C-alpha cells in the first residue's frame, strides 16, 4: 500500500558538526522498525558564512558513514528549496541535518484500518514543546 507518513525533521548542531552521538538512538529506532530514515542531508556554515552541503551517502567521516548505513535512500524527498531555506536560516559556525523519517509503525495500523473498510484521513504532529505550553496554559487557567 505504499509508504507510511513521512516527517521532515531538522536538527541543529550549534557546535558546527554532527559528531554521531545521536546515532545509538537513531539505530535503535530504525532497528526496532519504529522509523525508517528515507533521506538525509547535512549542512554547515563556516565562520565566513560559506555553506557546505553534504549528501549523507558521501560518508565523509565516521559519523556520516554510520548515518549513511541506516538511510534507505528515496530520491527527491528533500528538495533544493528545503536545503536553501535551511542554509539561509543556519547561524554562522553551526551545522544541521535534515532527516526524512517514514513512520513505519503506522503502516500496519493503516493497513488494518483499510481492511476494516476505513481510511486514515489525516495525521497531525504537534511538537512536544507546543503540547507542553498548551498543557501549562490549561493548568494555569485551572489555578485561577
């Protein structure tokens, strides 16, 4: 029935490089079948403001090589416009990764819904910090 929902996640690294320290968690999520990383790009901006874009499959160092090993490449999910926008917003001396996750955990549920004659009409992702703010605001209203 095709891919599960795709989410584009942008992760910033203020210290200017991807050091691979998030790899154990990414490997756990991919290995357990929760997500599949279907595209990835790394971007950095040097002290002069010049940007470098690295396709993950280039595996220029050990950390990128480890990431490349768990990416199931599907071309075209990250556009040049996505990369240009990220480069424009990236602070001097920082680095960032754009990762496209397929939420593979949804696929069996979607298939079960279809088998039952239903249809998954929409999914909405609310970032954790936004949900926290809403819950804090609701709690503050209850305290009044």
